[in-house]
C-alpha cells in the first residue's frame, strides 16, 4: 500500500507591526526601532518636549533679515537678552566712575542696540565692554600724565604768576569765542558755555600745551600794551583777528608753527581758521 503524500504548507513570515499603517519608507524606518504600538506611543511625550526646545536653522535661500532673526532665536535659547535695555544696564553698571560723563549716553545706547541685534551673549558683551573701558581708562591716565607734565612746565616758566597768566590766556580765548566762534558755540548749552567756555576756550584747556598757554597769555599782554584792549579785560572784536593772532604767535613762538596751530584749531573746534 503506497504511503500517503504529505503536502508541505509554507507559512508567510509575520509582518512588521506598522505595515498596516501605510507609512512611507523613511517614516517606517523611524518607528522600526519600537517593538510595538505601545512603545511608540510612550515615546511621543519625549518627542514633543524635544520639538518644543528645538531651533530651526535658516534655509540656504533665506534673506539676510530671515537669517538674522534665526540667529537671534538661536542665541536667545542660549541666553542672549531679548531687549537692548538689559545690555545697556550692564554697560552702565560696569563703567568706572572715572569714565562717567566722558562716554556719551548715545554711544552706550548704540552699543546695546547692536549687541541685541546680533544676539550677543551677556558674558561676551560684558567681556567686550570691560575691555573697551580698560582701553579708555589707559587713555584717561595718559591724558592726566600729559596734563600734569604741562602744568609742571608752566610752573617752571611762570612760577607764582602761573594762575594769573592762565587767567589772561582764558580771557583772550573767551573773547575770540564770543566773536570768531559765535556761530559754532550756539550748538553748546548755556550751562556748558558758562562752566567751560566756548570751543576755543575748551581747546586751550583740553590739549593743555604749555606753548599754547604762553602764546595766548603773551598775546593778551601784547594787545594790552599796544592799547588794543581799550582799557577792558578783553580785546575788541576786529576784522582779521585770526590773522593778527597767527602773526603775533609766529613772531613770539616760531617753533609752534602756523600749520600746527591751524591743525589744532581745525581738529578740536571743527572750524576752519
């Protein structure tokens, strides 16, 4: 009797649990790491938290404005301030007392606005502003040493007459401020004019060159001796006063030089002599 024929039935291998969801190949590759639906569902909260903190990088076709906004967004996540005022607060708090009044408020505001626009981190802004202040402090200290050296030289030249001669030099500078620099000095506040004088007077005091003090003091003396003072403490306004001052200055102190004096006057006062 022949043996019965056994037909071998091949069973298809079990499919993936996500096959019935119709996922694209790249999406299927993502969920393949989970063994079942339950494991995939458990991963959703963590994925949501990640998405909420993720930043979007700008596309290669982004405009400069879009790139700048993207950078600010990224840097904001890293701690950049959301307002220029916070940068300005750092700049104000870190400023040495010796620099107060020297750096204009408008300049500090501009620095704060630029830091905010570029998304600068607070620690980087602080480091940069401290370096800037250090450089300015070194300049201030150098200026103080220069002024002290000038005062010592005038002490040697004038002795006890120094303050009187400096006062006469200021009188001459104030006179020319009231005449030749009248239009320029309209830009100054009444308080500044009263306290510091006009631009020429401020120039005389700020650069503090001993030779310049001597020129102004001797011009005051010469004008007084020539009767050009009119019996008053300041010389009268007259046409060609600048040329007269140059001529007398070159005669008394030729080493100063007309070009040097004109350079100081033009650069420091913004006027053309």
